[in-house]
C-alpha cells in the first residue's frame, strides 16, 4: 500500500520524472512533520547526476521551487536527494 503524497511531494515527483531517463524509478518519501516537511528524493544511480546537475545547480533549483511552494502553503520544506 502506497501512502498518498502531499502537493509538495507531487511537485518534486513531477520535476524529477521530467529530468531523468528512468522516471519509473523515481521515489519520493515525506516526513510527518506538518510545518517543516522533509522530502526525500531517490532516483536510479544512472540518473543521480541529472537530478543534481552541474555544480548542484539543478538540485538547488528544485529546492528553490519546493521552498516557494511550501512558503505559499505557510511551511518551510527541505529536500534530501538520497543516493
């Protein structure tokens, strides 16, 4: 049984699946903390470079989008990219 993602988790999933070659291997998990959610993103080992990007720019952009969406919801979210 899969747990339902919040809109923040769905946003990260959508962005990550658009970036990688193996979108079926994108997994997003969320912590239960209501005001400071932690979103964990894991992708195929072949795609980790695409999610992180050159000098971490892609990962930073994903974090910025997540932060903007979270702020709009009155929260502060954190993204962890798990390898």
